[in-house]
């Protein structure tokens, strides 16, 4: 059944391209809800159906401000909040992907072990007809984030139960170097505030997808 649901979602994503030269699909949702998992599963399914060069994945994480900038701004302890991203740069990249589809376009990636962006780690080839991008704040009703939303054919919001989501976040922070107590504090004091903000904008999504033990439910 999970494969059937993913197949339905991948067909819906492919349909967004239509007669466009290229289409962009955004996947939003609170931290730990499963945005990256869905994006990667969609890209894999679409690549199997249309070819690996037909679809590309550009996560928003590459637009995290580097720690040196967060320290300059006094925002290191709020890393991951909406204002700790280069939102204008992200919107500009998405616009380039639409307006200049015949050139390879490079995008930053994010190294989880270092927790730092890495320049030009991702390339979108001219053959890519669909680009899947995911990030927490794609639906926020704020001018800079609305400039991001304007580039996207649709935005899907992913959610899951809060206990599962928090447990995943703690495990993720521990896996990338935080001790368990520090990880739990970060989830409660930082990730949860961001999750509340993201969830408050979920009604603006084109589709809501629930990440369950049985797969993706719409």
C-alpha cells in the first residue's frame, strides 16, 4: 500500500510540469516531520519512471547562514529559525531554475556533520524537468518567504504525530554530535518553536500529507 501511495504522489508531482519547460515542487513541514524522506522517495520514484536526469533535488538547507554569520548577528543559538537562512538567495536560485533551464545551475548543499553549508554541492542539469525542494518555511506569510512560494508550482505540507517527530529530532541531533541532554534541550527550546510557526501556515498548502507508520496518507 505504501508503494501505491507513493506512486500516486509521484504521478501528481510529474503532472505539475505539464507543458512547462520546468516545474518546481516545494515540500514544507515542521522539523522532523519527514520532508527530506518524502522528497528523496519522490525523486527516486520519478527517476525510475522518467529517468534520473528528468528530476532533481535541491534542499533549502544549503541556504543556512554559516556559523560565522550567525555569530556576527548574535543568532547562533537560534540556528534553524526563519531569519537564519539566506532567503533572498534561495528565492533567486529558484527563479533562475525557472528562467534559465538550459544551463547547468549549481546550488549549495549542507554538510550535517559540520552543520555548515557547502557551496555548489548540488547541480541541476538542463535535462531536469522537475525540481523538488524542501524546507520548513515555504508557506510562511512573510514577504521574503512569499517570494520563494511564488516560484513553486505547488507546496505540499508534511506532518506527523508530535511524539514521533520530537524523538526523531533528538536522535538526529545525537547522531550529529550533541549529547542526549543537549539534544533534548535543543528540540524543546529551538525546534519546537519553529515547528509551531511552520504548522500555523499549513492551511496554505496545496496538499497535506501525513507521515504514518503505514506510509504517506493524503
